[in-house]
């Protein structure tokens, strides 16, 4: 089967069509949050620009209340919720912060392992245009070059050059891969290295990453097992995209769409 990824046709090695089931009940007494380890062993690796402050796991009660009141930045809120609720299946997971043009890799306990700048879809928006995955590149309008928001289960694929990629939304032909500097005028490497986020919107919808970050964090994680990717919205409310309410409300909202991984 073939799909486009930033102008290239690719084929995919598809894993069984299943999802990651959240844990029930919540991990009682497991005060998690997002821990940032400092030091040589188990240290957090930050590629390029720093992200907004991520709260420590042993945050005091006042900070915990601030989280619940929406006081934390969106990436922190989603990472904390994903780990505490078991929404990521107690597996490592990825958060894509479109507003700050960053990708963050977390371990199964919700600790930030690494962070990097990323190139994203040129168009602002949170929903892919219906049928975008079957369109030819030449037929895709500028306003359709969107990186969709939502919860996705990433799976590995291979492009026609034999390079591995990670599928985020196969139907919409959205993948995560190493940045490709095949068109000099696009200056993709320079955009990744620049100190601003204003020039990080250039792709057709795919998520472009520095090769070192992709090879060290993303590829091994997804090859080891299907991993959840949370792409944060930029035009829709966070809690409209992710069911981050109480356990009963969350599972009612998700309904019967969850499937387990054997």
C-alpha cells in the first residue's frame, strides 16, 4: 500500500489494526506529573530551543491544584494526564506541541526523555481535509497542508528509498520522519535551527524532525511497540480534543472505540 509523505510516495508495514486501551482505574496514590531528570544518567535531552517549564512529579498540593485548574501549559497537562490516567497504555508516548513547534518523547512513567524543535504543516488548523490522503501533491491547496490534532497510535512504515518513517494518521497520509533537505529553497534545516517558531510551518502536514532525535527517540520507541502520539490543537480547545475529565466522563466520551493490544 502506498501513501504520500511530504511529497514522496511510501509503502507501509502495517501492524494489526488495534489501539491502546487506557488503564482502569486511575493509578491511586501515584503522584506523577512530568518529571524532569537532571544529570548524566537518565538525563533529559533538549534539542534546540527550550520548551515551557515542565512541572516536577513531586509538585506540592498548590501546584497540583493549578494543574487541575488549567494552570499548566498544554503540553504539561496532556503529558501528566496521559501518564496518570494510563491513557497511553503504560507505554512510552510522544507529545507534539504545534503552537510551540516542538516534539517531546516521554517514558512510560511520564518522565520527559527528550525534546526537539519540529517542522509542521504549513497551514494552521486541527482537522485534515476529507480525502487528503488520496490527493496528489499538486492538488493539495495551501490551506489543506495541516498537521491534524488528536490522539494517534504510531506505527512504523518504509518509504520507497528504504528509509523508515512513523505513521501518525495513515488515512490522512501524515507521518513523522527525519527532515529532508531535498529542496534547497525550503531551507528546512535552517528552519529547524532558527531561534524562532514562526518559520517552522513548511511541510505538507508531516512532522519533520532532526535525524539525531528521530534515530535516538522516535524510531526505537515505535519499533518496540505501538506508541501513542498526542498532537496538541492550535484552533480547538484542549479538552475538546482529549477527554481529560474524570475517569467516568473520559471513558463515556471515548465509548467503545478503544481496542486492546495483545
